[in-house]
C-alpha cells in the first residue's frame, strides 16, 4: 500500500506515523495490521466514532489517519491507539513508539534507523549527506503526506540541523 491510499480523506485529516524498529516479516505485519484494523473499527473519542484508516509502507511504517472533520481524536483515544502498538511491541519484539529515531535510506536505498547521536555521527563522517533521503515521521496532516513532506532530502527537513552541527563540530 502506498501512503497516498487514504482516498476520501481530506488533507486536514490528522496522521500519525510509527516506524518499526526493524523490518517486519509477513506474519508479523499481518498480525500488527489485524490488531490495528480491529482497533480502528471501533475507535472513538468521547463516545463519538472516529473515521479512520491505516496504511503500511515499506514493511516498516504504519500510518494511521483520522478525519478530523468527522470528530477530533482526544488524548484518551490517542492513548488507546498507542496502547495497541505497545501490545504489538511485546508480541513482535520490535519497537514502534518513541520519537528518538531517525529514519533514512542508505546509498543502496535500504531503510535504516539510527538514534539521533548516531545520525549526527553519520553526518559528521559523511556517511549521510544533505541529499540523503530521510523520513519525517513528525508530520501531522494528510496534506503534508500527500505533498511529499514525509520522504525526501535531509536538507529540506528538520534533519538539516544535523549537517549544520556537523559543520560546526568539524
């Protein structure tokens, strides 16, 4: 599935992007998606059903979308979603939660995960460059996703700060 498969959802829809610590095999991905689909089918905020969908990208990223024009997700409803992912972390022994990771493509196009200090070191040594493709899992609207803000050159995203620091440190 491609990340643009949220047909019928407006650009203002809220999205959450969760990266799996490692690539999931078919069985693990099927288990994850079944659990998320089951949750989304009955997802509510303050008793109001949420119109939501998900997609699975590159065997690594779960993107959940909620139509905020129908109902706004509440803190409790978002906590419930992260609870499902926490359960799946235990089942798959792969982390999905946390925002300390930096996702990028290596020169061969493989998706890699690094801690922020590791990515800073990669920038300092030139193993990643301003043109390296990164994933910005911090985007929050479907419009941003559709506009290409999720995946692209590091220099065009918040990741650019790693290269500025690398120049200052070097």
